[in-house]
C-alpha cells in the first residue's frame, strides 16, 4: 500500500504543485483546502486527487479532518503544512484580527496538523513533515509583522519538532520560498512587486513546481538523514 500524504492548501498555487509532485512519486495524496470549492472540484477532476475541506486554524477540525483522511485513504505518513494567508499592512494600520488570523492559520495550522498526525507516525516508526516557511520569516518584510512572525515561528517549530521525531524515523523540515508566481504574490501592488523582483538575482519570480521539487526530496525515502533543515528556494534574494 502506498504511503498517504496530506497537503494543506493543496489545491491551488504552491500546494497544488506539491500535491502533483507527491502523486508523481507514487504517494496517495489528500489535498486539504479551506474555502474555494470550485477550484477544489476542478483540481480533483483534473488530477484524480481527493480533496478534504477544513480550516487548518481550527484544532478540532484538523483532528477530525485527519481522521477522515485516514479512514478514506489509510494512515497518514506525510504532512505538508502549506496552507497560509496574508493580511499585509504596516503595524499602524494592522488590526488585531489581521494579526490573529495569520498566526492562527499559518502557525497554528502547523501545530494542529502535527498534533493530529505525529502520534501515528511515531507508532509506525516513519514520517515526513514539511512546513512551508518564507523568505519573509527569515529576513522580515515591510508591512508583514504578522506573516513574518508566523513564518519565523514555523522555522523554530520545525527545528524543535525535528528533535522530537528523530528517534522515531520522523523527519521535520522546512522550505523557505521566495517570491513565487502565485495568486498570493499577484496580490502585492504592482509597483511594490516590481521593486521586489528587481532585487532577485535570478531576475524573475519562482515557479510553484520549483518549491515542489524541494518538498519531494524531503518526503522521499532517501531524505531520511535530513531533519531540522530549512531549504531556501528564492532565486538568491536572501542567502541564508
Ligand atoms: N521599505 C521601506 N519603506 C517602504 C517599503 C519598504 N519595503 N515599502 C513601502 N515603504 C514606504 C513607502 O515608500 C511609503 O512611504 P511614503 O509614505 O514616504 O511615500 C510608505 O512606506 C507607505 O507605503 P505604501 O503606500 O505601500 O503603504 P500602504 O499602507 O498602501 O501599503 C503595504 C503598505 C500593504 C505593506 C504595501 O506596501 C505592500 O503590500 N507591500 C508588499 C508586502 C509584501 O511583500 N508582501 C508579500 C506578500 S507575498 C508573500 O508573503 C509570500 C512569501 O512568502 C514571499
């Protein structure tokens, strides 16, 4: 029986590319999504990958959602915590709600999904958790105290959980993407984005598939000696 992987936010953008890359590796993939039903349906029609709707920021919904995936597809060996949102704004204009939602979903989602799956991985002696951080969690970004804090938290979370999983065959790693050609980046005002792209040494935005390659490596059998690591895939924008 092939290993089962969950990709949160797995039907769009970087998550879609990750779902496809894991499917290509022979894994059985469950793509979680939070809201866009139409896109999720189109994704299943195109790929044959099953989709499951829940809010990763909701602790109980993650426990229930993972139980439903395990029931439908089998025990969960691989989790890719990719779901994330932005609520950009300078601190002076950022509401508590903008802060809280980003922490709840981006960082809380990693905790909730790991809580739901780590015990099973430990019992079976094998697991892969990959958390999608960000260049902006490493370097900070004007207008993103919420997002930068959550993503930076993800990098710390990764190194802590990696230590807990190591003796049980569970690796926990992170990818720190730079600016990737997705809806999230397209939402950055054009004039601002132009200045950001001008600072990327390779001279372009990244592609979602370029992030998915890194995730696929972390999730492979051969990746078993790599844990607590962060792979920066950012076109040289921040060499860290
Ligand atoms: N450094 C210094 N000053 C800056 C700055 C920067 N990076 N960006 C803007 N400013 C300055 C502006 O020059 C302006 O100054 P003046 O008032 O003196 O002209 C002032 O800050 C206000 O700027 P804006 O007009 O842009 O202010 P705003 O309130 O309309 O918007 C903002 C602020 C929402 C932060 C907007 O600048 C923005 O969207 N920035 C992009 C943030 C970003 O990169 N988000 C990444 C999203 S994608 C992602 O997060 C994925 C990933 O992991 C990489």
